[in-house]
């Protein structure tokens, strides 16, 4: 589908344009915007029609999600900066196809390709820095192609590429600063990253069936991000102790021993800012007071049932503990004076005590716990709370002064509880914008809650939910007018 008609005028115009700047869309079927040749989702079964064979300013060619199987020689213009072939079942790539972009092409992405060999065409790329290959069962990875790319390659992503033994070509990529690798590997040698030791900044080894970190990472002084999700790690040792590691993710592993975890974190105690430990087997909240920079802790989907041990350091602002077995918050939040977000969805808390968490918290989610009462003692004095989620608790009582300290509250949800009356205490929520009261099947609205009428209309609150068949909004806005004042 041509975007221009071939009148003499446009042809001449296009010719002038090409000869001056080459700044014309090189493919008939595609759209061009600055720096980008857009050919995604066009149902192409073969490469689009090339109308200009040279482009300037190294544009990025996006061919993702078509059904192209063959990229023959001469089907790409010269001077490309990047090509995204993701989602095309390529079976054949011409050996000379990248020749015209050998100095300019820095980024290349493939997925779902049907190639038995790592394409030789890549040998001609003299400036490739970012390479991503996903969901492609390539059997042969020619080390000489990798060695040639190793002169420039900085960033490699290999996800589900059918590799089962740790690749012997990783060492020929000495400039790598970032590697994402995800394929079930028999084992990873301790010196796997010996040639990148000085350069490696970010390493992701996901789904590689690793059980122990051994000393693989201890030789990487520059490493800032280490992501080891979806493995079977129970032994965490040899984290790099060079003061750089800020981000550590160990989601979905088998770490059960809390004192082993805290020992393992000592080398990164002053650098680590984010710790992701969701989906492990911890039963005790760890004592993390020795960590000096920690800001974010994720410990959801563990088996933590004991709130009487452990501690978070003062620096922490975000703590997620969803889906554990906590019955109490006593003690471990005590030092967390900077804590602003606390996620406790799906635990076994029967009480929430305002003395158990700091007044700084502005968002708290205690949905799906065992709270039966909400009283003023649930919230700290001078609370900064702005968002409060109490959904799916067996709450039957909300005391008259329950929300007295929540002058900053903007969002309240109390869906699927057992409350029978609208909490009149809401009248003290002078900054509330939204209330969600849906799913409260026992709720009836009566003239005893008449006091809420003025509050509701003067604050312009948005309320969802019903009492019986009547919407709460309709009751507070209209029906309550008939109540004796
Ligand atoms: C992959 O290529 C082979 C031939 O090289 C072919 O027989 C097979 O059908 C292709 N698979 C897919 C999913 O296209
Ligand atoms: C991890 O491995 C499992 C099983 O082999 C697979 O189903 C899953 O898609 C993989 N995930 C990733 C992100 O590679
Ligand atoms: C961990 O496992 C859960 C449950 O299977 C899954 O939802 C989550 O995406 C996984 N996390 C990562 C980082 O893959
Ligand atoms: C837990 O880790 C500590 C410290 O590494 C170790 O002394 C202890 O034996 C471990 N406990 C179990 C049950 O493995």
C-alpha cells in the first residue's frame, strides 16, 4: 500500500529528497517517523518492498510480529541503526544481509526464529552492541561468530534458546556489561564470568535451575544488579563485596534459613537498596538492622508467621509481606521510621495496632486478614495515611472515633466485610476522595447515619457500593434528605 501516488511531481520530489537527505521511508508498506521505520503487525509473509536502498541517521527498523520467514541479501537498506525481528519465524537469513549496516547497526532482536545455526550474517556486524534472542531453539552457536561480535557487544539477552550446557563462548565477550540468560543449564562454572570481571554491571540468570550461588559472583566488582529469579537456590554465598551491588532479586527460590540469609547479605550490607525475596520459604522475619542503605524489601509469598523477631533498618520505605502467615506486627517494624508503604494483603492479622507501625506510613494494605474491629487504636497519632485497604476482612464493628486520626486519608476501601451500618466515623475524613464499599451484603443505610450527609456533599466524595438495593451515593445525596434532622 503506497502512501504516495506516482505522479510526476511526487516522483521528482522524492528523487530530490533521496538525493539530498535519503530521508524517505525505505519500505513501500511501512510508515516512517523520526528515527523509526514502522513495519510491525502488518501480516507480512516476506520482507516489505524496498524502495530506497540507503537510509541516513541510522534508523531503527521494527518488523516485529509479522510472519516473515526469509531475509534475503539486499532486502535491508544500508545504514540501519537497529532491527527488531521479534515474533517472525525466520528460517533463512542471507549471509550478506547486514553488510551495508556493518558500521551503523548497534541493536538486533530476534524471537521465535527457526534457525538451527547462529546466523553467519552476524559476522559482518562491526558495531553490534545489543543482541537479544528469545524463544528460539538454535542448536549450533558458532564461537567464531561470537568472537567477532565480542569486539563490540555490551548487552546480550538469551531467553529460552535451548542451551543446556553453560556456553563456552561467554568468555569471548569481554566487553559485556549486561547479560540476561534464561535456559535450564546443567551447572554454571565458578569462573563463568572471568573475562568480564571488570565490566559486568547487570546479570540476570533466571530459570537456570541453580541451587547454589557458590562464588560465581564474588569476582565481579562493578556489579550493581543481580537477578536470580526462578531457580532453586537455598545456599546463597559469595555476593560481591565491592560496595556496588544495589539490586538483588531472588524471587521464587528455596531460601528457608533466615540466619543463613542474613550472613549471606553481610558483603552487601552498605550498598544494597532493593531486596526481592518473594516466593521463598522463610518462616521468620530476618533481622536486617545491619543493612544501611536498604530502601525496598519484598518478602511476599513466604511462610513468615512470626512478627516477634527480626527488624527492618531505618532506611526502608517500602515493605511487601503479602501472603504470609503473620498474626502480629509486634517489633519488626519498630525501627522503620521512614516506612511509607506497607503491604500485608493475605496474612492472619486479627488486630491492627497503631503502635505497631510508624506514623509515616501513607499506604497500608491489610486486605484479606482476620480483622473484626476497626477502632482509633488501629492507627498511629498524627498518621500520614492516605490509602487504606481493609477489604475482605470479617469486620463487623467500626467505632465512632475509629478514623479520628486519619485527616490525610484520600482513599478507603472496605469491600466484602460484615459491616451492617455506614461508619459515622467517616465524618472526620475531611480529605477523603474515594470510598469503595462494594460487596458489603449486610449493610443497611438508616437515618442514624444522617450525620454523613453534610460531610458527603461538602467533600465531593466518590462512593461505590450499595446498602441493600440502594446505592450508598443515592442514600447520602437524596434519600437522607427525608431523615428528621
Ligand atoms: C522449521 O524449519 C524446518 C526446516 O528447516 C521445517 O521443516 C519446520 O517446519 C520449521 N518449523 C516451523 C515451526 O516453522
Ligand atoms: C522457565 O522454565 C519453565 C519450565 O522449563 C518454563 O515453563 C517457563 O516458561 C520458563 N520461564 C522463562 C521466563 O524462561
Ligand atoms: C514467581 O512465581 C509466581 C507464582 O508462580 C509467579 O506469578 C511470578 O511471576 C514468579 N516471579 C518471577 C520473577 O518470575
Ligand atoms: C542456618 O544457617 C546458619 C548460619 O549459616 C547455620 O549455622 C545453621 O546450621 C543453618 N540451619 C539449618 C537448619 O540449616
